[in-house]
């Protein structure tokens, strides 16, 4: 049960900023010089320049070494970079640095909150740091630690929203928790209501949308989370499309937004546009210009499989999915999980149930990809049935 509880937050939380007047007003309690440096760091992080982001966050820390905020963003930046790295040594080094900065943020946050229990910024920095540690603990299968961090995170968010109700960024974290708890099985959802909070899909979605519209430092992160929500959970790709287009335009180096855009276009039935985005990605990977690297090839193969699948070309989709499985590295675990799901769906289309079940069960054996596992369990319970041609844009 602790394992189920620990999975509450891992649905999303990563993938930082132009603010409107309301966002600027919400940030008024942040010293202007530090706020500017944090924004620059977030911009660089979203453009996959982790070294540049690191430099900005360290400058923010230097302005006030006792403020926990810069340390919290350093922790997030190291975790973000580690999860995007294809080198096992770099990933582990990044995770260790993340843990170090989490400790720094919590130590300083607790000191500030002890001196002033109503310091909302201190509580928010601790919530952000605990989010990073939760994700690390869940990936390391340290489920007791993950459950403890989830509980501590929620306590911090509760204080932020009582002491600093204008902090729209905190609504992203609370919204994600509420939204994804509501998608847990009944027993896990009931248990989670005691450990963290009750699930509430509608309220959670409203909070994520609020952060996406009015957030400050996490505004773009909230927007990227909305892409996942509309595409993967609500099955409304049309709602995700304008967000993905905007983020891809603003952060052209971030290939994650191009992958997302191609998927959204395909799920919307706009196949020609989807393949055009996929071809651009393929050219970038072939050229090998950072951040486009050859190790992205399995992800691109998985994307092509999805595009062929949504167009009903199952033989070509199968070939692409099988190509994507050739890389057994930890970095491509998510790719393998989704390729297994889609291969199972293809066998269901062909009414080859035994082979379909085999691939769904393979999905369940991949660590760390709970959304794909949810899809696999759904099709283990009942075979996948393809939609009518007119519904092609709503294929999961």
C-alpha cells in the first residue's frame, strides 16, 4: 500500500517565463534581483541548457545564501538534467547533487519558517525541494521515503496556501496531487486520503489551469503539465494543441515539446502536420546538434510507431515499435513501456489475444512508468478495440 501511495505524484511534475501583470504582482514578495536570476535560470532550463540554468540559480543563492528558494531550484535543475541524461554515471551524479541541494533548501527553509511561521516563500521552497526528493525516492523504489516526502510536501503546500494565498505556483503542485489521486484504484485512493489528501479530479484540474494562467516561476511547467492532462488523461488533444504550439515556439531547443506536438497532431487526426514535425525531429537527431543526440532515436521510432498506428498502418507501426525496443537502457524505460502497450494493442486489433496479453504484461515489468502501466491494465481487463475511422483522432 505504501508503494501505491508513493506513486501519487509520479504521473507528472517535470517538463520554466514570461509573466503577466498578475504574475508579477504575485512575485512581489520575492526580492527583485533574485527573482530576475531565477527567471533567467528557468528560461535556460526550459531550453535544455542545464549548465546555464545552474549558473543563474547559483547567482541567486549568492545574493542571499540563507534563502531556500535558490537551493530548491538547484535541486530541481539537477534532477531535471539527470532524467534527461543518457549516461548512467551522469544521472547518478545529478541525483546526488539534487539530494544535497534538497538538504540545503530544507535546512534553510525550516530555519526561516521557525523564525517566522507565516513565511510563505520558505514553505513553498520546501515544497518544491520535497517534490524533487519524492521523485528520486519513487524511482529508487524507496517507497517509505516517498510516502514521507509526499506527506511533508502536502503539509508545506497547506501552509503556503494559508499564509500566501496569492501564490499560484503552489496550485500546480496541489492540483497535480489531487488530480492524480483521483485516478488511483479505490483502495489506494481511500488510503491516500489519510496520508496526503482526498483526490478531486475537477478541483485538481482547475488548480493546474490556474497555475498555467497566473503562475509565476512554475507557469510554463504548469502549461506543460496541462499538455499531459489533456492528451493522456482527458483524451482531449484539441485542448493541448495550442499550449504545445506555444511552448515549442518559445523553447525551440526543447525537443520534448516537438515530440508532444507531433503526438497531439496525430491524435487529433492531423496526420500530415504530425509527420512534418516528426521529420524535423529526425533531421535534428541525424545532424547530432546538441541537444539533439543519437540516443533520441528510440524515442523517435516510438513516435513514428504512434503516428503510423493512429493512421491505421499497423504493420509499419509494429516495425517502428520493435525498432524502439532495441535500446535496453534505463534512460529509455518509458519508451519501452509505451511500445509494449502499443504492440499489445496491435495484436488486439488482429485478434491475437495471447500475444497482446504478453506485451501488456511486459509493460507491467518496466519500472517507473505508471501511466503506461495503467493503459496496460485496462487492456488486460478488456481487449483494445480500434475506433471507427471518424473517431481516429481520439485513439489513446
